[in-house]
């Protein structure tokens, strides 16, 4: 695939494992500058080592510890991206978490925590990054 992302700045939440890590790899392989965030610095470091060993260009990778359910943490990440790059072109809201147990044994508090995570893990990054994405609204090149 050739998406010509060499001038694009991408932010991926939950980028240290699973689908997020695969997305980070794909974006790097397509030439984008990528900011990958996660809650755990060790997992982010391991994901960066994995990408380097797999042949991805980690010179264009920035990792950032960020809790996407904390508005101030997301705002700090957005300020870092704006300071470093001046904008963001792509936001991938991928952060997730797993809760295990049966439907009947899951408490109301656990269900509420899950719903709050799913809601705010999208709302906070989107609210923080839409202004940065709007700075330069350019279509992708078709070449």
C-alpha cells in the first residue's frame, strides 16, 4: 500500500499493543510521523523495541505516557504534539481495556467504569486534537 503519508503527523491512542501497535507500525511503514501513547511507559518502550526489531523506522516515532480518560493528561499530550509538530493530521482513537467476568457477576460500578472509559477515551483525545487537525486541512496526495 502506498498512502504517501510522508508529511503527515499521526496520533495513536493505545499504541503499545494489539491493534494500536499494528496501526502504529502501518503508519510508520507508510512514512508518517507517529505519536503513540499508552498508560504504561514500560509497554511503550517494549513496543518501540519491537518496531525497531521488525524494521520499522522508529526515528519517526514519539512515545508518550498518557491516560486518555484524564483530560489533563490528554491536554498535556496535545500541547506536546503542537509544540513539536505544530499540528496533527490523523487521530486514531484506539485505546481500550478488558474487563473479565460474567454479565451477571459484573457490578454496576464495574459497568459504569467501563462505560466511562469507553466514552471519555474517545471524547478527550478528539476534543484535544480536532483543533490541531483543523490547522492544516489538506487532502492526501493521490500520487
